């Protein structure tokens, strides 16, 4: 565990907590893509099956359980408890365009052709693009609430910090996982446009509004 | 190989 990895994990944790607080306090999931949240729940379920086969550390187990519980909880809040506030008219990204290619890719490009390894690989590929329905929703409505922007910023920072972690691990531990690195870079790149808007607008106290 | 090592990253 290095400082970049820890900061990345904490940023990821913060993103999820920000999202849950937003939904809970405002009793609304307006502006949030339920489709992205479903994809994240699939990502965690397929990645953390090793909870049942491997014990790594109490930290590792606690974080996995939290990510699983919170992602499933978010889906529950959006599709059941606060269903009436879910903005489904603007949440129209076709997730089969993400699920099918990432599933196929994980069958072809993996470290080992085994069920656990393929599901892990699928979760890595799917995570890299899971935010697209949310970014599509923001671009469709042309704006995002500040709290949604903070959520997206924390979520994007997480994979960016993981890249620094991978550089550190490559130099100091000789460790690298090419699948995680390439997918993580793709994931981070998808946020670049948003990061630019966040820094130039939201941090200056303005609402995130896309140019018409 | 990598797949034999426990995955410590989240």
C-alpha cells in the first residue's frame, strides 16, 4: 500500500459517500444515471467474488464489502425507494453497447481462461466505461448540480490516483498488471473533458453548464 | 502468473 493507492481508495470511497448523501438528503436522485449505477453494481459483484476464496487483509475485505453494499444500495434507492425522482427520460444510453463488447473483450484478452479471472477482467473493462451513461446524461441535459460534479470529480480522481500507484509499483515493486493499467488509463481519459469543466467552472463557484 | 496472485487492489 502506497500513498497514491490509499488516496485513490479514499477518493473512491468519498465519491460513493457523496452520492449517497446527495440522494438521501435531497430525497432525490435527479441528475444521476441509474444505468451507470447498475453498471457499477455489476462491476463490484463480478470483481469481488474473491471475497469468498481469498483473504487479503481486513482493509481489503472491509472496502470490498462497503463498495458492494453501497453500489447495490444506490441501485435500490434509485429504482425503488426514490423511483419517482429518477430522471429516466434523460438516462437513455444503451448499456448493451458497453456490456457486450467488454464481455467479449474479457473472453479474448485475459490473464487466464478461468471463470474467476474472466469475471475479474470483465469488471475491469466494464468499470473503465461504466461512467459513460452518466457523462451522456450530463451532456444531454447540459448541466449538473454541484454535488453531482463533486461526485464525478472524486470518482475520476480515484482512477487517476491509481495510475500514479501503478507507476510507483512498477518502479519500486516491479509489479504491473497490463489489463488494469490500460483500462485504468482509458477510464481516466474519459473524465478529462469533465475535469476541465470542473476546474474552470465548479471550483470558481459556478454551476457546471455545458456551452450550448 | 498474475492470475495466481491474490488481487490486493480494489
